[in-house]
C-alpha cells in the first residue's frame, strides 16, 4: 500500500469515493482515529457500510437503517474482516467521522485527523487480517504524516467518551502498538 501525498489516495486500496467530506481548515493531519462499524449491526461483508458512506443506504431495508439513512458521515478508510482496505475520502480532505470530539484539549478532531473504520463490533475480536492491514496502513500513514506517533493514535471512545465506545474492549491496543514498533525497528 502506498499513499500519494499529493492526491491523498492510497494505491492498493479500493477507491469508493464518498460525497461526505470537505476541505481541512489548515491542511493538518496529526491524529489517527480508530472506529468500528457493521451494517446491519453485527453483520459483516454486506456492502452496506459502503452504501452508508455514499448516501445510498435504503432506509426500509432494515429497521436500523431507518435510524441512520439520513446521516451524512464518512471515514477515510474501512478495513473489512478479510483485510481488504477501502478508501472513501482523500487523506488531504476532512472526512466526517469524529463528530463532536476533543483530543488533548483541541476540539473538532475531523479538522486534523484521519478516520479508519474496522468492520466489527465492540464485543467481537477483530481478525488477524484486519490487524495486518491496519498495521500496514498505519505505517504508511506515519511515513507520509510523521506527526502520527503512537501517542496520536486513539479510539473514537477516546475523543468522544460520552458518546462513543468504539473500537471497543475487543480491540487489542497492545497488539497494534507492538506491531507498529516492531515494524519501525525493522525498516
């Protein structure tokens, strides 16, 4: 996987452009936010996340969809259970993934963050393929954006603790950090 710093798009990721983005106010990328998502909740491989981020979710297909179909949200990336990576928004643009949020006293995390959705739930372990893809993607993002240190990789629950719980207790933070540190040592 290789990120083109000019376009903000990753070669090696499937591109599925979302209309739900706008310009970053200062062009800064200094935070990586990990989320989880599954649509319908707890179901994987449905393609509904892609439809949701493209405003194509059909409200009457599932009771939960009726609650969320009118939302206009996105993330930069989705990593599916098999490790496939989809990119929705250029890293140079502001995706709408964080909502009301604050990191280190700074509000509006969408302004300076990248959002990565893992296909999953708070309670179910993520797959080995997802961790491998997340490590590869994160290492590439760190190469292009050196400010994305381990201390600046967090969960949605860290920046919106009263609203969000993802990526949830099933996410293995120590596994991610150890893999990133090991990768950095062998570069």
